[in-house]
């Protein structure tokens, strides 16, 4: 892969505001089902199905997803939670990992929070695979995330 300066990566990310893909009735149905789901096994299957559909539509490599029963990773400082990790993406492995339980109480993650995290991590995958970016949280990244939510009929 060619070396890309951080400035050019940042500028390129901000110039691209949409995800090029056709509208998919299948992806919309899977999104609705995910918004009604709670169980880890069901979320696992629906998430993988949705990501498979999105990667097919955008013509990028498949990404594998694991939905975990573990509580979200978090850090505390002076008794207060100061950081939570909902999930992450590993570009070299083409792998997304998402926690299905809240950090402290271990409750099932709210459906909207879960879907937001899934799509957020998928946009990192899209950026890496399709746009050849070192995917960072720019205004362009969040515009692409909003675009995919809109296309799926979900605004978070």
C-alpha cells in the first residue's frame, strides 16, 4: 500500500460524504430485524447477514463479525466510568467485534446503540477496503455513517 500522509488521508476522508451502493430491500429488512433483536445469537446471525449484504452491494471483501456476551470494556477514574469501548474493527483481519452488554450493569445493549456500533465499525471497513483510507473519525466519516443509516431507513 502506498504511503499516504495524514493530511491527505484526512482531506480525502472529508471529501467523500456518501457510500456508493444501490438501495437494498434485503438490507433494510435485516436492519429492522436487528432493531427488534436482543439475544446475542440472533444479533450475531442478523449482523453477519447485514454485513454480507453491505459488502456485496459495495463490492468489497467480506468482514466477519463477532457479537460477544461480555460486558463492554471500560476504564474508571476516581470511581467514574471515563471510557467505554462498544466494539472495534481490525482491518488486517477484516474483523469486527461488538459487546452486547453494557459496561457496568451487564444489561443487553439497546438496539439502537447496538446498530449504531455495528454500522460505525462497518464504515471503518468500507473506508479501509473501498476508499483505501486509514479510517479516522472525520466529518466525512460521520457523513458516510449518516448516509448508510439513511439508505437503511434508520437514522439512529
